[in-house]
């Protein structure tokens, strides 16, 4: 299902092969250890950069390979299909989310400084929106970036931040004025070697065990005013512009992981026997699998339509929210049913389906919960 789709061409097929080669050489041999230690090695970032898999959409003038978002999509689909949700979320936040903010809204100096480093993996980027007191309601952020001469003084705390431990720079969502709601919000680039910045715990999670997810603390961190990304007070508009791409990325990773669960289940029910026949031979199994195949087919068709729209610059917030809502919910249904086919083995951590089940749960939460997706879709009615 991942290949031979009209949205991709021959060059994309070759790129997909290269991504598979990278996964086999750099992720597979290390993955169990990363899951155990709760974080990927820093080396993962530099090898990803060396293989050309970080920020593939960045133009050559900023040190990138000059690809398009379709290259990002292929990387996401393949790592998801390989079952490596943790390492995928690290790369995805950096390449699919953060790089877009800098590429589309950074000034020339910010682009020249950060993009080549992000492409090579020399610098890892995170984005810090969520706070202990607010997640879905982004207008409720309390972190502040107060002007003091040529500097901004950043204070506040953030939580659940992907790449928090490895980050060299964090795009911080903070209030730069007392203007109410969205108006006073700006994005500020904060380098993590500045005094007053502190990383909290690397958080223990249900799934995505090797993903780097942290609390971050900003205690009067001073940055130049030139570190504002986009217009001062325009942070909310930037977020609203960039979040659809993040949501499409999450829809794609749900598709890849759900497809993996389905393929594993098909293999298992062919070989597992009960009552003298293969589990596949029960009508219940075949019909359930038929339903899942139908769901997957519809999902791939819709995400491909969204990818094509995104390439034309025509992906709407509602399109991306529909993709994220439907694919992540479908992902949950698929992993649940596929685990059921494994019987008791499905509950054992040594079986991949067990991890796929745990990893799937967050897809309905981060990047905007399913409830928030419904809210956004309803606004387009
Ligand atoms: C593994 C992981 C990685 C993450 N990475 C990042 C990251 O890199 N950067 C970052 O900034 N954040 C990150 N997040 C945070 C994530 O985006 C938030 O957890 C998510 O947006 C939900 O916010 P919340 O947890 O505060 O839940 P809340 O907003 O408190 O929501 C609680 C419940 O209320 C519901 N709810 C809220 N508002 C409404 C409404 N208007 N109508 C109906 N129901 C509503 C929600 O849907 C949810 O069910 C990550 C989270 C996780 C788990």
C-alpha cells in the first residue's frame, strides 16, 4: 500500500528505498536499546543528517537537498511502517514541524543560521507550545517573553516537549504583551545553552518509549529581540498556518503504523491454528480483516488527496483536521482488532503488535486531540 501511489514518482520510489536502507542500518540495530534507555542516541541525528533524511524540503541555498514535503512524507510513512514510532516522532517534530516554521516565517539571518545545522543534524530543534496548565487551549499560554532593551527575558515552563533532551534550540510560544487571547502571542527562538534554561525529566510514557519527551523550564532566559520568529504578536497566526502540515504528518504516520499492524496480523492468522484450521480460515477473521483493509484503503486515498493538495499549497485546516481525526481514530481501531487476532501473545511486549497498540494511543492526543479536530472541522461547516 505504501508504494505505487499516483502522488509519488520514480524519483520518490528511489528515495523510499534509501529511507528503507537507513532504517535497516541505523534504527533496527539500535531500536531495542533506545527503547530501554528511553531516548535515541545523539548519533541518530547526525546519521540522519548524513543520509539526507533531515528537513528534506529545505532548499539548497540553506544547505538542504531541495526536495518537497513529499520527501518528508515518505520518511514518515516508512519509519511508521517499520514500527519505530519513537524515533519517527523525534525526526518528525524537527523536520516536518520546526523546519517549516523557520523556513516559512524566519528572517534571512535565522534561516541562514539554523536551517543548515538542522539539515546536518548538528542542531536539533523542538517546539514548545504545551504548558502544565494548558495544551488544547493555546491562547491560554502563560510563558512570557518581556522586552528589556535589545533583549527578551523568557520565563515559564513547558511540558511534553518532543526532542526536549536533545534540543539545541526551542521555538517557544510565549506572551510578548498583555494583549488578550491570541494577540499577545509570539514565537521566540531560545538556544538551550543560554543561562536560565533547564531541562526537566525525560518523561516515562505508555508508548513511544524511545521518544525524547520532556519538561522544559525557562528562568529569565535572555535572548536578543532578533530571536522572535515571524512578527511580534503574530505567533498565533504562524501556528494556525503551520499546524495543518503537522496534522497531515500525523495522519500519514497513523496510516503507516496501522498498515504495519494489519500486515503483521495477516501473517499471524495464516500460521496460527485453532480448531484444526488456520485462524485466517474463520469467516470472522476474514470479514474483520476485510473491514480493516477497506478502512486502510479509504485512509490512503484521503491522505494522498491531502498530500496532492498540500503540494499545490491548497491544504486547508479542515482537510488536515479531517485527515488527522479520521486516520488516528482508524489507527486505534486497527491496532485493537489486530492485537485481538494474536490472542494472549498480543498482550506480550515481545510481540511487535503489543508495542504498536501502545504507540498508537497518543495519535489521538498530540498535535491537537480528536475533540479539537472536530471543533476545527465544525468551523468549516
Ligand atoms: C508524547 C507527546 C509528545 C508531545 N509533544 C509535544 C511537543 O513537541 N510540543 C508541544 O507543544 N506539545 C507536545 N505535546 C502536547 C500535546 O500536544 C497536548 O498533550 C495536547 O494538545 C492536549 O493538551 P493537554 O494534554 O493539555 O490536554 P487538555 O487540553 O487538558 O485536554 C484534556 C481533555 O479535554 C478535551 N478538551 C479540551 N478542550 C476541549 C474543547 N474545546 N472541546 C472538547 N474537548 C476539549 C481534550 O480533547 C482532552 O480530551 C505532546 C504530548 C505527548 C503526549
